[in-house]
């Protein structure tokens, strides 16, 4: 598992959320998949950004699927409690708004508002079965580096099938899309692996 923390690679996540927001204006339901959510640092960063962008009530129309091959991460996500040292990187505005002291000393809990729209799923990406269909945003970072080149190609194809028309994909910045995926996605952010789904001509 790659080392992670809250608000890691913030520009990529912000760009993904902003582009997804523009593509879903007027929709009554929005579906997001954090594929490989691990201990939840990226997941809850993403949920904070979504809540800020969509607003308190708009956030309620979002379903966030958080998946990982490690089943025990589900307990961490559902508990949503982190040591004070883990949340030090979070800007004061977000920390004060979305975290509160838990019962244990020095532990802080993510707000129920954020947690209410998150569902954890024990899931192996290499089954090539998406957690849902017509997804508006897929975030998959620090995962592809564990796969073989041919596996990456098939996973990206699965993501393409799972995304709604015009859906957004955010990938780790060190893992560019394979050339075999030309025509499947278009990069929409300079300097970041943020893509929009294209219709594939057959």
C-alpha cells in the first residue's frame, strides 16, 4: 500500500471534482467511485471537496462507492476516526467544519454529513466488474502501480464501460494512460491525469 495522507495531490482531486460538477449540473443523482480507498485519507478528502462544491444539500444526491481489496479497511472507513496527528495537514477551515473530537482522547471523527453518502465495498478491481454503472467520477490513485501492463489496460477499459457519457477519471500522476486506450479518454487538465470519457468508435 502506498503512503498516503489527507489532502494529498489536492490539485488533481479539485480538478476532477470541478469538471465532474460541470458535467452533472441538473442531474438528480451523482455516482462517484473511489477505487482503492485504503484507509480513507483520499476518500474523505474527496468527500469534503464534493460537499463544498455541491453544497450541503447538493451533497445528499451523491453516492460515493469506496472500495478496496483489503476487507479490514471497511472497518476504518465506517468508524471514520483518526488521530490528531493525521488531520494536522488539513486546512483549518475543513478540519473545523468536518471533524469533531471522538470519545477517545486525541482522536477525531469525520462528520456524519460526509459519512452518510459513503458506502464501503470489499472489491477486487481485477475482477473487471465495476461497483456500479453510469458513474460520473472514478478516482483510482496509487493502485495501478501494483498491476502488470496488460492488467492496467483491462482495468481502464472497465472504467470506461462504467463511466457515464462525459464521465471523469482521475488517475495517479505517475501512471499515464496506455497508448492502447487512445480514443477512450481525453486529458482535460494540463499536468494532471484527469480525463473525460469519450465515445469509442467501433
